[in-house]
């Protein structure tokens, strides 16, 4: 399952530094605007303590974690919707992503230039939001005119789409993002998805702070929280500079000690990757045995045959049933045989909605 989170923001807010920390790719990072021109793509493992525990129990020949793709996109500037800076390319790269990690500079440092001359994360957020909203408004208006004509000619589907586009247009004209528009039913959700609007993508605001603010945040972070309180969005506090130092440490104990000194339980990179995974609406189920322990990625709400198809398309086509063990039960009983003997193994059919953390075995016939 190839899904991408795009790291976006103004130039010089720490996007490429964060990308280098979370990704197997290595983006250039430097103290000048548009250091990143072509988008950098990297794939990173999703940290999951449950997979580590399953590995400790099963002692498999190999362990394969879930992954998520991260894209480092060139910095945006005011006027991007009109092609300023790398605007057109920037907007096209965002459109190809499934979710947005919006990095905001929340630290003072006279040695790191800001394109607008001062630090104001709320203003920076609004610059990016405005450019995306302008571009979406152009898209919506172009589609709306065609839909209205088709609806007047009696096309029922065009009438439904025109209604949704009208609500999007009203929101955008008020300076709101499309994600603020409440969708009425599953049909509208499909219509919205097919429009590929920039401001309809789920977003996680990443507040890049100084080392001293990594644990509790600062006044800049408080301002961001107030600004996004009415949005359906998450906020993550992280120090890119701290994370780059952690990334250079080879020994686990050194990293652990460093985090404790900073007052942190886990690194910001771990929280960022896990946040990106959830932002994409993804969940994990496992297969566990002597050969392999593996985390498999599905969408929240996927049913058992769909999950089987992630492993192999034949599993979905010939799905018969799924044997399901809850993670806590497997940890408690330690083996599949013991779980079965205790009556803790569930046998589920085609309508079973896979739960995050399920350990599954599929029976199929092709």
C-alpha cells in the first residue's frame, strides 16, 4: 500500500532536517530559501512496540515492520498560487500526496533567516493556507460551472456534485479550508475524494521548536494551538535540531539517556512517523510465526477479505474465513496452540472489520 505524507511549509522552517531524521533518504538542508527544489522521497519504518514483542515471543527468521512514505517538498512563498517561487511545482507535488505534515517554525535563531524577516508561525500557516485555498477555489469554480450546466440538463450525479462544490466554494471564499465542510454521507465522501482538493487533505501541524521547548512547547506553540482549535487537525511538538543529534547516535542506550535528559519519553521522530501513519487513516494487523513476524497496513474500517488481499490478491479472491487472535491474548498465552486451547481464537467471516493489532491467519481457496 503506497501512501505518501508530504512535508510542507515556508522555506527555512526545518522541513529537510526533519525529512533527514525520519527517512532513509537524505535531503540537503541549508540556511537559504529553496534549498529543496525537486521533492525528496523516502520510506521509513513505523515504530511499533507490539511487533517487537511478537518478535521476542516467536523468534522468527525475519521481522518486517510497516512503512510509510515521506516526501520533502520545496518551500512555498506568498504568491505560489500565481506561480511565484516554485509555486506551480509545489502545488502539484502536494496534490500527489495523501496527507500533509505542515512544519511551522516556532523558535528564535538569528543565524537562521526567515523569508518574512520575523518569526510568526500563525502568519506562516495562513500564508500556506491562503495559497492552497486560492488554488482550490480556482479548481472548484471551474468544475462548478460545468456541473451546473449538466445538472440543468437533468444529470442527477452532476446535481449532487454541484451541491458539494457550492459548499466548498462558500467555505473557500470565507478563507476556510475544504476539510472544514461537513460531508453528509458516504457518497459525498467519494465525490470529495475524486476532486483531489489540496485543502481537503488531512493535516498534522508540526511545531519545530528549540531544544529547551521540546518537552513542553512555548508561546509560539500556544499561538498555533489557538489558531487551529476549530480545525480537524493534530499538533506535534518537535525539535528538528534535537532529532538530528539523536539520529547521529548509534547506540540505543545513548539515545535513551539523551531523551531522558531532555525530559522526553520517546523521540519526536517516532511520534511524527506514528502521527503520519494515523493521519493517513492507516491501521496495522500482524502475522506471527517462526518464519516471519510482519506488520501489514490497511485502512481503518477494512474488512477481513480486504486485509487478506494486502498479503496476496488470491487470498482476497478465494477468502473463506479468518482466524483472529487479539494481541493481548497472544502475549498472555505465548503460542497459537495455547490461545486455541483457551478458546481465545476467533473465527471470522467476510463482514469482520479488522481491528488494529489483530493477529490473523487466512483460509482461502482459489
